C-alpha cells in the first residue's frame, strides 16, 4: 500500500471514555462508602514516641474523645473516611476535566475536511488521514500473486466468490466478510528462516500441494495426498539438509553447495491462509488455520511454522490468530467469530 497516513487512527477517545467510566465508578463507590461512614473525623497526636488517636465528632470539639489502641476498627474507619473525602474531590475534579475534553475533542472533524471535498478535488489531495472505507479500498486493491490452486483441487468458494482450499477456510472467509473485515487470501509475506531449513514446516507455508491438505473436511485427490508425503519430494544436499524439490518453492529451497553463504538466514515467501486488517487500528493480522491436528507429521509442520512466525516478530495474540481442528473436533464457527471480534474489530 503506497499511501501512508500522517496521523494514526484515533485511540484517544476510547481511552479517555474508559477513563471517564472508571472515574465515575470510583466516585460512586466512594460516595456510597462516605454515606455509610461513622460521624466525625480522626485526630492524631504524637507524644514522645507514641501516637495517640482521637475521635473528633463536631467542629466545636477540638480535642475529641480518646480512642484506645485496641480499637483498630474505629481508627481504620475514621482514617478511611478522611482519605475518601479528599480522594472524592480529586476524582470529581478529574472527571470534570475528562468530560470537558470529550466534549471539545472531535477527531471526526478532520475526516470531514477530506470527505466533504468534491470527488474531483479529492483526486488531487493527499489527506493526513483516510476515512476507513477508503483505507480499506486501497488496502484491498493491492495486487499480489497467491499460491494458485491445483487443477483437480475441490471447488470451494467463499461468499465473495474466491476459491479456497477447505470448508473451514470458507467459514473463516465468510465470517470476515460478514463482519466487514478486509482480508487477503494467501497474501505473500517475506519471512526470514534458517538457511538450509526447508523442511515440512516451511514447505507447508509455501507449497500449494501441502496447503491443500490443511483441513480434515476436505479429501484431496490421492495423487496430491501421496505427493505431499513422498520422501522423494525432498532432496538431500551435500551438507545433509533437506530441500523441497519440484514445487513452486524450489527457487527458495534449492541451494548451490559450491557457494558459501555468509548468513545463517534467508528470505522465504510465506502464504498464510488470511491476512486481515483491523480498520480501527490499521494493524494487520495473520490468520492461520491448522486443520489436521490428529496427524503427527502435520503437527510437526505446525510447530515449525509457529517457530518461524515468532522468530519474525509475529506472535500469537498480537499479530497472529490461529484456529485448529481434527476429525473429532471440527472448526466451530462461533470460535471464528469470537476471534474476529476480539482482534479485528
């Protein structure tokens, strides 16, 4: 995406609104506590090394009644009351300032400056911040090449008419589309992997045949299934490492043993299932679905992909969303929607 916003999406209003609610809740709690508190206030007097406590019950009473050291409950109640009265004033002052800010601060007016321009004028203007709709439109307009689909792969389409590899991917894609969350299917990400590390974990991310096996709900043709498991798909190098042979990833995997590499890492194009955009934060998320979690080899691939993502700063719960299933526990659409709402709205 070529357009770069000069001002990040506004997060201040939601933060300040949350603060206002927090202040109001604290004010309500303390006010109730003060209404139930005992009469009077606490006076303290230090004599030599001892502190004596007195219960002052009226303004006319300067000294107050002596409170024995053993009467901790009364001392504590009066001390808390004195604190609550002062704290309540400060909380009310803060809430007044916050409410005033929320009334004056109107970030939507900046968007209106651009939105109110005639389309012919907008064409020549680079705004400091795009409206969400236009940002999503530009984000979705980015051209890219996916992994492609095998000719004999099952015909599975999303509500947008996209062809995907499994019924579970249909569920995820349709959920994102229904919630109006922009996404790209199998968008390439350039990630660093250990050099000479082109085992099944990497292969699963960049090999279309392997990707066709991601979900137990889909029964791929036998030739594809067998091809992904054949040991001859891997070539042994002189140094003993294994590389995937005869796949679209061969440009990344094939090593020239006559050359010495001065780096232990290289760049590989990963094609995760979905790249999603949180329009509110402008943050991109990778969404991977792991569909054969009752297959030990597939689990090993999955662990390898997790290691690669983490090594590239893509952490679960931050910018990586994942779902899993096996034959006994298929993907739950409610789980998909809960994750989408949690991270992408």
